[in-house]
């Protein structure tokens, strides 16, 4: 089977982010046909159209990192019933300048963890709306709103609850199948 490169974004900039733990678990549970690399965005300045004529080096490198992958995975918390500001800023950089949207035709998926009972449902809906505008084909099912409890995922990405592990393993298998479907219909151009 073909191998696919998946760039992932951890929406939280916090060093002890529970979504970083979730990302680590997802990498461990993914099918071997998926290879992962984080696409960091913490060094991006705040986006302004003033940069469109000449992106700073950090933004050029960021856009190239997205161009280099077959698909993207967003692992994000919910801040104030939406996505974190740093993640939104990164998406703004990736979608500009006009006509050079890095997410166009790039398969994407969204997942997140929160201590709250509804996980990151509202943030994910906001993110899906933004990705829809960016013309990114999205994996719509299964939806994954993970209620995080201390000890659910260890520092090295081990999931301690069997039901959650099975769900996350299935989520990653579905992601692999989704990427294959999208790239069969919309092959990457070189």
C-alpha cells in the first residue's frame, strides 16, 4: 500500500497540552501507511495582508511544510467556544496570499480533547467552517470529541482506557481510508 505523509497541528501552544498527548497517542495508533510530522506555528507573527508581497521566512517555511504533506490533521483544544488564536493565525497565513491557499484540495481531519463533557465540539465546528472556506476536503465521520481525564494518555502516548484506544485506532484507520479516497479523486500535482 502507498505511504502518505500527514502534517499535524497541535492547536495549543502550551508545553503540557493534553492535545499534544492526544497527538502522541494518535501517532502510535495509526496504520503503518501513515507517516506523521508536526507542522509548528508558534513562531509565526500575526498575519497582516501587508506581508502578502513578501512573506517572512517563518511563514514561507510554514507554507512549504503544508505543501510537502499529503494531508493534514488538526488536534486542537477549545478556547472560549472556538479555536485557539494561534491556530487561527496559522490558518490565515496558510491561506494567503489570495490564490495561494495551502489547504485547497488537501485532505483534512479534526479531533480534540478537553476536560469538559462535550470535548471540543464547538471549536471543531468552527474549524470545520474555516477549512470548508479554504476548500479542504474534510473527514466528517467519525467525529471525535475526547473528554480528557488525568491518566487517560501517558506522556509517551499510551492510551490507558481500552474503549478510548479502540475508538482512536479506528479514527486513524478511517483517516487513512479517507486520504486514499480523496487523493484517488483529487491526485496531488507536482
